[in-house]
C-alpha cells in the first residue's frame, strides 16, 4: 500500500472505529488497537471496504508496552509510520466524596498515560526513520469546560490537552504536528444509555445544535488533522461539539432602565 501508515487506538467502536474508516480512502495501512478482537475485525472489514488495509492488534492500551507494540506492528506491516491517533476512552463518573485511588489511576492511565506513551513511541519511530509524522489525540470538551461529577475523567482529558501543547512546542522544529480533537456529546456505545434516558429536549438546552454529534463527524476532523491539515497547525485543540463549549448560560433580559443581575 502506498498510502500513510497509521495507528488508531479505541478502534473497535465509536470515534476510534470511525476514524480508522475515515483514513482508509488514502489507501494506507492502519493498525487497529483495542481490547476486543471481534470488534476490531469488524472495523478492519470496513477499512478494507473503504480502500485501505488493516492490521488487527488486540491490546490493552494501558499496558506499559502498549505504545511500543502498536508502533512496532505498524513498522512491521509497512516499514514506516506516519500518524498515530489516540481515541481509546471510557466515560467514567466519579464525584468528590466517592473517589478512590483505583478509580483515579484507571481513568488517568486510559485517558492520559496511554496516549502520552503512544506519542512518545511514535516520536522515536519518526526520528529513527528520519521522516516526520503526525500525532492526533481525541480528548473531550470536558477537558476545557466542566459538567461536574466526572473529576478524574475531566482532569485526565485536560492533562491530555496540556500534554499535546507541550509536545507541539517541543516537536515543531522536527515537523511533527501534535493536535487534539475535543468532541462534545457524540452518539456512540459509550453514551447510548445516557442519551436514551435523557428527557426529551434536554440536549437542546445546552447543545445549540440541538442534537448529539455522530462519530463520523468527529472522524472527518481527525482525518483532516491527521492527513491534510497544514503542518503549521500544531498545538491546537479543535472542539467539535455543536457549539456547546462556546454557549453562555441563558440570560434574563431586564426591563429598560434596570441593570443586569
């Protein structure tokens, strides 16, 4: 295959699977990383049907050597690595007064440590090959704004964004852009129960678009950042959330002559 070689984590479902399929028309090979082999095989079938090739790598991304193994699989498949996309995640609640060390470690390992170590492994591969590559993290708008009750999750997503900024500064001279895509409410396996039980019209109260996004919409932004965006774009966080993160709370307009509260 003459197209780019990439690694996508969380590729068994949701945004990760959609991102892998979105990369496929470029005609390259994508290493699909996730815990469920059957889900990865379904994504691999979709990738091949869309014009790409896929390598299935069942793997717990929180394992200490997961990043190295994913990068090695890409280089074994094609002899190169061009892009990594960290999209593995799980929406885990955890309010103050209920937090445990085990919960915080689990959430941090998945949403911060694993993407950081994958990016580090990718940079070593880029350097050893003497060619640039791209790093894309999938964070969340909750790394920028907060809903409360998801403290460890939001802290890890914010740390991922901060880490991408730091890496972007460090790697810019090597032509390695590092950027983050921050989805809002997206229809996926992870959010299905929450969206199904939400009262009618509730989503429209805080998402100006009035609907959840689709994984394919996030994947299109990931694909652009990973393959087509100018290399001068680095260290940025692109929110794809139907306007949620930029919406203010509702204001009651007072009668003429009265001050705002």
